[in-house]
């Protein structure tokens, strides 16, 4: 329930960009890490391949990502496009503002502790 409430805050802030939280996370991760296979990207985002493919479809349709065959014909490589980079850059201030707002409301120390705990939980769940 808490995750949905927080996601709604981010989704509302990102609405002018036409992105939702998962789409923003995918684009930002691709921008930071560079191109990757569906398997690699899913691992980085803790998304299964089916969910990732479903989330990528509208981004590809908007021209924000490009999905191409890799060296192995079975592999598909995802790359953020220049337009995708621009959309993330335009949305980033809204994303950061929500982060500041959540930290201000919840407390900086508690927020850092919560993020650290959630990271550890995600690592354990992914193992």
C-alpha cells in the first residue's frame, strides 16, 4: 500500500512528461548504464523479461528507446534514443522534487535508512 501511494506521487509529478515511474526508471537506467540486453536491463531493474517487454513497448512506440538484435540473433539490445535522453532530462527536476518532498516529510535519516533496507531486501529477493 505504501509503495502505491509513493508511486502515485511520482506519477503525478511525471505526468507532464508523459512518463510513469517505471518508464522513467527504465530510461534513466539506460541513460546511466548504456545499452543492454533485455536480460541485463531486467536484472538491473529487478523486472522479469515479460514485464520489461511490456513496459518497453510504449517507449519504443514513442521513439524513446530502440530495440535491436544483438550479436546473438536471439538477443535483443535496448538503447535509449536522443529523444529518450531529452525526455528524461526534462522529467528529472520533477523526479528530484518529489524525492526532496518525501525526504522532507519522512525525514532525511529515516529516508536514507529505508532506502538502504529496501535495497538489501531487493538484493535478497533477487538472489
